[in-house]
């Protein structure tokens, strides 16, 4: 079996070099299409990734080839494909080499850009920030910050929810993640995160002036300069915020993580928490506005737990919001914040009757499998009851993968549940969420879904 050795370190030059090792003709036996000259299928993928993926799956089957973002690659569709790639029993797939061409200049050494033992060591060190005591601290900060901001939204007039929740999640990251108010620096941090995420799908992959990648690399430079001087200072302190926890994290031999590693992990997790929670919260509010009967159910559940409007949701009560968690899971099924996941094959492997060679860029899609009727009857219907324990047990474990799976399962998923539950508790006990009849906003599908118009909603105070 052919193998492709992983690198000692991740660099843009290394990824380019490895790409040359795969003969483009090596994928000719895989059904699919190469698209137009130069751009390939990239524009089709960006315009409608889920729709294009579904078209390709129905046309060519669960294994198909496309030519997007400058390289030929193979997509694997379905829950079995997700299990093969994410569980990765044989260490066949590299996350570092999958995400690297997209993120290496922007988020080097983030957990997604690590493989196998190095990933395990750093993930274990960083898990200190998600232990119960730090999580209790974050819950207190989230309750206070969300309550104060949400109280300002009840004008009854139409508001743009996406920019409002985006600013709130950034401010919450300042308190829960960094342990300080950012003040006027919030705008520069926000711009840095936005520029870095947008650069990840920029057509021009070099950081040239006036390009998305140029702005993204400049955003990374700003974050590195902002975080680096504080690492040693935080190590000497006793702060409970996430950044301080990361600064004190140690490897298995008791050594602190290198300063640049702490900075890179913090930059990546700030981006991931900021943008994915913003997207997920917006999707949830949109689906609850469209399905007011579920607003009523969640409101009743929250009031039974907290005892009144606008009251804090205690950390120990998070597990009591079963319906709220089910509604959030259904939201993540319908609009996953990370629609697809790239990997790169380190060995030859077989799937769906095809032999796929080492060096092949391989992708799976949460957005695709979450809409497959064999797993989700009436997949376009919002139905949180899909996530009752009996239905979860009866379904393929890898039919629902918004947080990934296997060794790379999202480290902050419990933080995401906590923040969404606290936000839902504060909103639904104060307001009825409404949209105009017939309102149906268009969504930007990549790199992280968001409504193009900002999502026009009304927060109508309850009588």
C-alpha cells in the first residue's frame, strides 16, 4: 500500500510540494467533473456548496471527483464516509494537510492543523480550560453579559440580529475567554477575525496587497502582536478566563506550552467560538421565528427551570433544558456552521468500490449528510424531536456531525451548548421573536453560513 509521510512541520511550501506528488491522472478513474479552465468547479461550490454536492452525489454516487480551489479532489458522501474519515481507525487521513492549504497562513498550529500524537498532546493540555470549575466561571460571565445586552433589544422594532449577536459574542469572548473588557479594541479584533475567515476562501491564495488573503494575514499579525506579550504575565496570575487557562497549560511532562503555540491556539479558538456560535445562534433564532410553537415549548421549559423572566441559568441547571438542546441540535443539522471538512489521504484506501491513492485531497460534508432522507425523513422540516434518545440510538452515529467526530471532535462543544442555552433562556423569557410574513432571507453558505441581509427580526416584549 502506498503511503505519504506527514511533514515535520506545516508550511505553505510543504503543501505545494506534496500536491505535486499526486499525478493529476491518478484520479481519472473516479467519476466526476473538472469544470471550467483555471477556476474548475470552484464557483459552483462557492455559490451553493450543499446543492452542488447533492447534485454530484445523485449524478455520480457516494464517491465523486471535482476540481475546486486549484486542485483535483475527491468527495465521499454519507454517514459511512463520515465514520471512515472522522473516526480514522487506521490513521489514513491528515487534518493538518486537509485544512492546511486553506488555513495555514491564517491559523497555523490550531488544533485542526495538527495530527495524531501532536494533536493528542496539545488537545489534552488545552482541555484544562473546559473543566467544570472554569466552565462555572464562564457561565457566570455569560449570564451577566447576555442579560445586559439582551435587555436592550426589546424595542419591538425590527433589528438586524446577525450583527447584534456577532458583537455580543465578541464581547462575551472578551470576558469569558480573555478576562477583560476590550473597549475600542473590539472593532479591530472583530475586523481581524472577519478578515481571517474571509481569506480562507479567497480565490488568490497569496497574501498580496488588496486581496482577501492579504487582509487575512494582516489580521493574524495583529492578533499575534496582541496576544504574545500577555502570555508570561498570565502564567504568573490566577485568572480563570480561557486565555489564562491556556497560558498555564502544560504538556504531559509538566512543561508549559510554547508561547507561540498558546497564541496560535488562542487565535484559532477565538475565531472558532466567535464565528461558529454567531452563525449557530442566528440560525436558531431564524428557525424559532419560523416555528413559533417551538418558541412556546422552549419558553415553558426555561421558565420551569429558572423560575422567571430574565433570570440567570445556573451552570448546574444546563442539563435540564432537554428541549432547548434538541432544538439546537436540529438547528445544527439544518444549517451546520462548518458545512464541509477537508482531509488528505496519507495512504491508499478504498471506499465505495474505488481505490483512492495516497496524496488525494478528500472531503466529507455535514451539510450533505444532514439532508439525506435515509437518515432524516422530511429533511427540510424543523423537527427537534429527531433528537429524542430513542431516535438517536436508532440512527447511524455519523449521520449528524456538526462538531466533527473522532479525535478531532470539537473541543469547545460544551461551551457552545452552554452559551446557546443561556442566550435562549434570556431571549425567550423576555421576548416573542417575530419576522414579517413571507420573509425568507438568502444565506451566504460559505465559509460559515450567515444571512446576507443580517436577519431582520423583531423582539416583542412579552405581556
